[in-house]
């Protein structure tokens, strides 16, 4: 249930008959890549890819409050995103909407639970979640198609988070085809060691090539065969540079994972399990999370 609805219901139960909200709270789920093939480098400097994007129930929590002026104020808890405010994707999302639709400023607080530089798309998800929240809060009635166009101007994987459903991603990761892939009965574990991989570093060791596997037909490949057939193009050179990530992947297989892989350009590694009876034993400074796949 939406947290805002939970609060409203609670206040009604305790006898408060009329409640006015001046804030909105929403959850921002991230995603994993199941397979990631770098096909070729384009003349514009970007790379064409093929991948399966799948949403997972690891969330950041975002609260916004409207202002009477045109200021953008950001506060944070959980993982802290450093850097200039103008480079923050939340600011970029608000700025795009504010300039196009003349909305007021906002106070925004984000409680960040998704680790950064993990290949999970957490920053992109947050930006798109904010786009959708602003659309609702200010009654802008922007269509999903128009929101996707705005999202694409923030980052190549951003449009995925408009719909948040399993899809085959291609071209530069902004074009999608629906796929019939349901992992809701499986469990996922995500491990992130205290290391980071920049996008520039990840692409520096890539040799583009066409995939031998058609990920659009992933639902026809038994998961028991994914280990030998579906791979992430970034793994070879990143694992050579950071063998600790390879060790995590092997440990997940040792714990019984049906499939394990680095997500995106890293550095998070995930494992898919049939049951939740596995124990994870990693150092305290590792990010360790597990859940059923369903977003509900």
C-alpha cells in the first residue's frame, strides 16, 4: 500500500476527520540487467546494446513538498549522493518540468537505500519517479509517452522506469519490447562490495559484438541454461580488474543460485534463487540484500 494512503488511513482510524496533505511520498524501485551485450559503437559516441531489464523491489523513498517560490531544496538520508546540485538527476528532472510547465519549486527529501555505481539504475529510477510525482502533484496530465521523452533526455535507461515492467531493451537502451518473463516466484540476492566502476571505465575495455543469444526470446530459454548462455559483456575485463566481484558471483553459485551475474556496468552482483533458504555471509562493509522478486 502507498505510504501516503497508510498515513491517511491511520489518521482516520484515530479519529481525525479532515486531513490536508501538503506532501507526497512515493517509492522508487530499481532494476537488474539479465544479459547485457554491447553490439556496436555509434557515430554519436553511444553504444547500441541488447539486454533484458527487470524491475526489483529494492526502493529509494522520495518525499516532495511544494513551495511558493521557485527554489529546489534537497535533503538526504541513507546513502548520500555527493556533488554539485545541478548535476543531481533529481534536480535535472525537476528543472525540465519546471521550465516546460512553469511549476513552483519543491522541497525534496530522499532516503536512499539503493547503492550508487552498482549497475542498478537507482539514480535514473529516482529521477523518473520524481517526474511522475510532479506530474501527479501539479495535475500536469503529461502522457507516459511524453514523460518517456523527457526521461530519455536525463539518461538512456530512464524511460524504462516509466512503466517498470520486464522488457527487452535495445538501441542505446531507450527502446523496448515487451517480453513474457515472470520471476515473481523466485528470490533475488544483491551483493555490492565497497568498490565502484565508472561507466567510462566499464566501456573502455569493451569489444562490441553481436550476441549469439536472442534475449527477446529469453522466456524460451530454461533458467537452468542461463549460466552457460546469457552473459554480461562487461564482466570479463571488470572481473580481471576487480576479482572480488568474480568471487561474489562464484559464492552466489555456491549458495545455490540458479543464475548469477553482474548488473549493468557494475559493481553489484546478483543471484536468482528458487527458494529463500540460503544464507549469505559477506563482510560487514558489503551491501547485502535479498527479497522475493515481486514488486507487490
